[in-house]
C-alpha cells in the first residue's frame, strides 16, 4: 500500500504535533510521508516531500491554492494524484484543502461537487452517524442532495461496514410534506429506487435535528449551510453542557468528592466523544482519499486521521464511489 | 388588566394539567380565563369561555382553523381580538395556534409574516438568547429576515429589559462573506442604521451555531427552516448527553454514590434548563400576545407561560412592536 501524505504544515499545532502524529502512525506500521518545509519539520526518520510554501488558516482558499503552487497542501494533493500516496491528511485551512484536493485529484465522474462527510459524536456509544454535506457546498440543488445521499451511503458502508445504510433527509419535520423548497424538491429524487439499489441504501424520509445523534438513521443528507449550522449547534450545546457540568463538579467540597467517585464512569464517555478519537471528516467525490482534521488537532487526532485514510484507501472508497456513480 | 385566555384543550396532558396550571396562575393573582369544552374541563372556579370543538395535535393547521370555528384555539384567539383577554396561551397544535392567532388577531402593520421567538436553554445561567424565527416561516426573503431582526430586538427588550440587544445573523461563518444566498442578501439590510436606531439594537454581523448558547449575542435571526434544525439539533445533543450521563451515574455503586454527592450542585442546572421553567415561545407580529407552549407542558409550564403572557401584555409588547415598525 502506498503511504498516506500528511500535510505537516497545516493546523494550530503544526508542524510539531502533526509530525508526532505521523510518527505514531508509522510506528504502527502504516506507511506515511510528510509534506512541508524540511527545515521546519526538522530531524525525522520519515520520508519528506519538500514544499516551500504554507497556506495559512485564514487565507482565501481559491486564491491561496492558485498562487501557492509549492504549498504543502497542494503538494500533498499532487502526491495522491501522481500515485506517490494513497491518500492525504490535513489539519490546515479546510477550504484550501477542499480546493486543492478538488483541483489536483479531480472529481469522480458524476460528481457535480465533492462534499464533506462528518462523523457525529455519539454520546450513546453507537457507530457514528454521518452528516453530509457538513459545509463544503453552501448553495445546493436537489440533484446535489441526491448525489450526497448516494456518496454518503457508499461512505457509510466503506467506513463502518453498514450493509444497508439508512439515509435521512434533514428537514423541519418528519412528514413528507415538511421542508424547505430545496428539501421538498430533493425528496422525490431520494425516494427513487435506482440509487438505493445501486448503493444498498434505504431512504427513510425526512429526519429532524434531534435525530442527528440518535440510532434511527446512519446518513443524514443536507446542504452545506444547514449542515454547518446543525453541526455547530450540537457542538455548541455539548460544550455549554460540559462547561456547566465542570462548574458544578467544582462548586463545593462535596461536589468535588462526588466527581472524583464518578470519574471512572465518565472517562469512557469523554473518550468516545473526544474529537481527537474520531480523526476528522472525509472529503468524498474526488479521485483520492482526503481526510480533513480539526485545526486544533493533537498528535492523537493525526494518528487517527492517518488510520482512517489508510483504511479508506485499503477498502478502495474511490473505486466503490466510482462504481456506484457509474450506474446511471 | 384583562385576563389571559388559556386553551384548556391543547396539549398532551389537556385538559387536566392545563387547568391546573391556569389555577396556579390565578392563585398568584394573575387573571385567567379558560377556553374549551365545559364538560371536559369539569368543576372549576375559573371563568370559562365555552368552545365545542378541539383541534388535535396532528391536524392540518390551516384546514382545521378554517373548519373548526368553535374550537378552543380559535375562540381563545377571538377572545384576544374582541378585548375579552389580554393574551392567549396554548400547548396545542403549534401550526394551528399560529394560524388562528394570525387570522383572528391580524398582523401588525408592516409585518409580512409573524414569527416564533424562542428562548434558548442557557446552561451558563445567563439571560436566554432569543432565536427568531424558530419554525413559523420555512421559506423566507431577505426582507423577512430584516423584519425578524427588528421584532426580535423589540421582544428582547420587552421580555428581558435588554436596552441594546445584540442581534446576529445565523450563518456558516463569522466573516461577512460567508452565508447562503438568503443570508448574504439579508446582511446589508441588517447592517442599515435606521432599524437599529428605531429599536435600539446593535447588529453584530454573522454568528454561528456554536454561538446560540453563548454570551456574545442576544437575538439570533434566521429563517424558520434553519431555526427549527438548529433548535432541534441543540435539544437533541442536550438530551443525548443527559441520557449518557444518567447512564454513567447509575453504572456502579461508586458512581451512584458520587452522583448522590453531586445532586445539590446539579439541581440548579437542571432547573435552569428545564423547558417547563421557560414556559414557551412567543408568536410575535400579531395584534395580541400569544404564547405557544410545548405539547408536553406540565401545570408548571402553563403557569410560566401565563406569567410570560401577562408580563408581555403589561409591558405592551404589541404597542412597542407597532411603534418600532411604524418608523419606516
């Protein structure tokens, strides 16, 4: 298997934590190759593809990818395109990663627009539900939502081995009559049997925001604007609750004693929902594996993203998507 | 002050819990009047407006309001219109309450569409942020979002006494360049100084899903589709976390002992975010006070909704809205 190209320069803790994470993956036997400025990366036993430029977290995605042709992000995407790597991982500028992967790897036939498939934090402990699109495409057509449904179903099976992924359309009510003009137009397209047969998916109709973390759906389809709002709303709620809990846990001697006793029971819950354990979102629809990690990624997060990229390359996600999209 | 008309027949626990809640309000000295079937309401010392029909929770809103002219919901809205009540409260069919209030009370001049203003559960303990529109209008124009901003600002001051409400536009990023076609078109309208001067509001630009429960904004403006998804996403996350916590609290003898010690510290957090404490959302933009409570409302929830309706009538929310919207 070809190595996973890791953008050593992207992320809040780059390059130190990124390189450390890549090393952890290499120690497990996963082949990795770093991409970035050799002098910044420093001493390492890992192979390095030299790239002289860095795209900052807040740079304009399209412009930076067009002008910084020797940036680590662009060179990482080219490594996948040129057959030097089987996939890429970046914790850098999300928009730029999306643009670099799309422009350099190119889209799979039938993919109007690639989308971000994000695993949701399952407090219940079950297999993560997939939200697609979680932010790549703000302005969508019904046909794009139908494409996301198809790609999400293939991804759900490739990633989690779900044979018959239950696909839901995110709306403001469960009834088929509910929805925005966009979701109402997408509903009949998702109801068609052809794509469900091609992907093994089962369209279960509209789902609501409260279903995102539930056990009744595997893939939630939405446009990138709504997906971004939904994802950040639930992340914000989780943070607000955890902050309030930590405050309560430290509010008296008695509470501190209670929290101490609860620690062993709470640790698995923390571990399960820690973003570092998940390793990031996948950009699906391009001719290569591309994992996009949080900007704040630790070495552990990068390790998990490299593992995920390696697994998706091994299960041939791109081949599966290509086959599923060629059936029209 | 005229009484608050309480729809005795609306809600999962109607009429028993609704009547009990109305009685609690009356016991506090708030004048209330029940609306519904006298035989179902039974023995009560409260005044009753007889209404022979009931609109069920799952009936089509427009059709049911048009055909059931002697329903408790329609009669409650008429009581406000006819000057028999200063406001109404219903835990029944939300869409029907919206339709009945709009058709019977009529809209305030300048209000293209009334909107639902929902207080968000603040785990931090601060004054609730207001989400508007939380679900009444799925398909919105930029002008409607500008109207919601204006009404939300007036409501925030009337309800919580916030002199300079900070109004944010819900989007997929903070930068002004981020957004859907709808929010990008609304942004310049919200940036205008005229409405901010008329309402005392301060437009702070785009906000994200993670800001909904934070302390940096008072009023979050969005269309009813996105608002519904955002609200249910955060409610769903809160429920998933609480369920997981309760499971952890009961997972061993040690954990149960710890939970027991933590109970006094957790109780205020529970109380603060219990939907029953909030009492429901307000329909703003009609010529009358209309509080819409959860279908699952307990007697305490109804008490709090009647209190809220009474306060909004006393502060003359409708007059304040009328004045703020008459400045164009």
